[in-house]
């Protein structure tokens, strides 16, 4: 929901709001096809967006949508491809434009798992640049870009991070990046490589926002149960400054506030409270934070009971679809709490 957090009366009483009203969150959307990512919409009017998208047609469509761009504190677009070096490269065009990549598809793998959206249909030459070169040369006067970073570039996320060492070291407090567990694109780095790279920069892996699995569909999901192979996910990393974490040293005052705001954005409410309590909030601010989190995290048991009753009705109407209906119900809630520590 647009500005759900930014316009919340309790958030507006916090030091986070005061800081972001002074200087908005510097968000990089790397792979911005379709416009700024919904991830930051709850803080839209307090967020400056710099998108990177090499597809000229997509860039034109984004810039033509004035209403969408005006919801942000600032919106700018760099029509370039990022990598770990400045060089000439090839953009491989796939059957689904969202899957275009600087790497060719690993067709032996994608055909094995019947993935027609990964078929190559053409190619285009382009030039790549390093993120650090853009932010610390071309945009040297704008010292806020990269505080929060989202990367989704179909197989080149690792190389982009390699070309962003200064940004990661000096500015970034949170990252959401697509990661793969198998080679959808030839030669791409996998989750373990990305995690180790970011760990070296002091980032802690916190979890997945989305998680995609796939099989060869030989098992009927309506009447059978099986496990599927992990394919790719959106992984969340924080520069956690608290004892025992990868960074384990103080952040700058603004970074502590931004880290807390990013934790709220991504639904890590317990972490947001911890950062606030340990780094910037006095007793009054903590009271406000606890009330804010209680509202943002609210999940009314009565509403859940009504949803379960509606699910039961649908199952009674279509009993042969019971496994699918229950599975989708669980999928929609899969990334929330783990309840194995609760005895009822």
C-alpha cells in the first residue's frame, strides 16, 4: 500500500520519519523494468528512486508514466546495464522479456524442467558499467544513492555487487537480491557465492522474501505429495551492527535509522525493534515503536478464522481440489512466523 508506513501517525513521531523527511531514503532499483519495485511503496513519499534498466523501450514506458513517478520523493532512471567492469557485452533476449540477461540461458537445464520462457529469441549489443563508477563519478554530488538496494538482473547479480564495493562499504544497509540455486543462465553465480561475497562486506543473510521451486510435473498435485527442487528466490541481507553479526561495529546515526526503516519495510519487525532499542531510541521512542509495530504486524485471529472458514467452504464445494486449495492457502503465509516454538 502506497505510504502505509510513511503516513502512519506513529511513524511520523519517530526519528526515522524526521531523518527521511530531511533526506529521503536512497533506493537503487537495479533491473527496473516496469517501474520502481513495490517493496518500497510503503515509504514512497520519503524514498528517492534511481532505477537501472538497459531496455530502451521499457525505459520510455517508465518515464511516460508521470503519475507513477510522482509518488516518490524523487525518481530518476539510468538506461544502462551494470556489471563488474566497463566493457562491451551482449544482451540475450529471451521469450519472456523479464528474463533477458547478459548471460545466455542454460537450455540443457531449462528444457529439462520445461521452462519455455527461457528460450533465446535474439540478442542486442550494449555497454556495461560499474555501479561505483556511476555513483562516485557521474553522481558524486548525490551521496545517498544505494542505502537500500534491490537487484534482479537474471543471473548477473554477483557481478553487479562486485562492481559496487565502495557503495556496499560506505552506504548500503540493506539489500534484496534475486539468487539462484541452479544455473538457469550459463556460468551464473549461485546463492552460496552471493552470500559469501556479501558476508565479506559485513552483511548478514536474514531470509527469503519469495522462494520458487520446480519439478518436471510428473506428480499430480491434486492427489499426491512430493518435494520440488529449489530454483531461485529473493534473498534479504542486512548490515547488522549488533554483537555476533557479520558487521559487528557501529553504524553512523543515519544508517541506524535507515536500517530500522528497511526492517519495517521488509516485515522484520522484531529486528526493527531490536535495532531501535540498541542504537537510537529512548524510552519514549521505544514506546512509539512498539505501538507502531503492533499495528503494522497486526493479524486479527478473527479474520484468520473467517479465511479458514471460507477455505473450508471452497473445499466442500470442490473436494477433489482440497490439496491445491490448502496448498495455496499455506503458500500465501509461508514466509511469515515459524510456529514450532509455540505450544498450544
